[in-house]
């Protein structure tokens, strides 16, 4: 794992769930397992670097996230819950990339793919950074996959 | 003047968030149309009078960048007020969108950033307008 990328991933995820989901994330550094997964959202990106960002929601996060985003007190339909997770992945990815590649680089982000655990998403290799956020309703895990980090290392002073 | 607004985003939850923000903003908003991609949005623009479009960039079928180009190429819509609401952070791409006359609001957004951008772009006021009851209650002016 790359510590700089892990820090950037955690901070971007915290900002996303605070501002988009109106939640109060806390770091999960006690190594406790985050609980059973509800769904995952995956966003692909390409440009200076290529890869994927995957967010997995555990336990009751989907219901809380979607209800907060929509400002609804009652239950949110399942397809809207998944859509909310996909949008969270989109926002997290869009805010993470400039921290990694700089604000001048042009990066293309694909539409999010969302799936329940039974449906599954193809695992794009081993992550270069991973983090977990504790939320009131449960937890979310984020994993960053990058095909080749060489362009970032070459750009370092 | 009440605005007819078109909200374009492939996420139905994000569209609902933007619509809710518009309804709570105090801005004079009349009809709100929704589209899930640029092609659907252009079809709505052909059939309806729309004063303002709030447009995402990363969408399937037709993205917001191409949609903005088509809008500017069409004499019927070339002066449409457009606000891009996106996670885009590349200064190069944001500058390219601004050069096509679009304003930019970054996701995640605050309701104030949406409202202030619309006020600045369209010149509409977010001051409450007197409704019929307020006029009635004020009594005769003599």
C-alpha cells in the first residue's frame, strides 16, 4: 500500500460522505472487520494514469446515504439506494484524481457500475491504496486500483 | 420572471438533489425537466421552452461536453444559460467549458453555490416575490 495515496483516499472519502451524504465519518484503524457488504460501486478512470476506484457499503449504509442525499425520512427504493452509492463513487473519484495527478491533467471518468455482492464486479487486480470509514449506520471501504504508477513516480521532483 | 429549468444527470438521486435545491432556493422556478443524458436533454430542449440547464459532464450516450457544443451550434439554443455541475477538477477542461459560456459548480456542492451561480448568471432574484395573498392583505392603496 502507498501511504500518500491511502491518506488522499481517506481524506477524499471523508469529504464525500460528509458533504454529499451528510454523515460523520470516523477512521476505522482498529482492524475490526467492517461487516457484511451490501453493494459495491466501481468507477473506471483513464488519462495520466488508468485504474478503478471501488466503494463497498457495509451493513445499513445504503439506506442512510440515500435517505440523506434525497432528504427523505422514509425508506428509499433499492434502485435509488444503489444509484446513491454510484454517485458517491463518482464524486469521490472526481475529487481524488486531482490530488494524485494534479489539476492540469485531463482525466476521463466512466459512469459508475453498481452491484450487489451476489452479482459481483470484476476485481481489477491488487489495490495500491485501501481505507475504511466508520459511519453511524455501518461502514464503507474504498480501494484504489492503478494499472501503472510509473507516470506518478516520474512526475515526482 | 420564473425560470423553466432542465436538470441533466445520469444519476436520478443527483437529479433529485438538484431539483430539491432549486425548490428550496427561493429562486423563481416554474417547470423543472429532467434528463439522464445529453441526447435526452437535447430532445427536451427541442420540445420545450427552457431558460436554464444544469448539466453533468460524465454521462453515458452523450456527455455534457458534447451536449454543450450542440447547444451552442444551434441558433435556437446558442444563448441558453448553462451551469455545469460536475466532479470535474481539471483546470484545462473547466476552462474549455467556460470558454463555451458555461458556469461551473463543483460536486459535492452546497445549495448556496447553486443558487448564487444561477442568480449571477441569469440575473433572477432570490428575494421573495409578493404573491396574490400578500397583495390582497396589503389592502387598497389609497
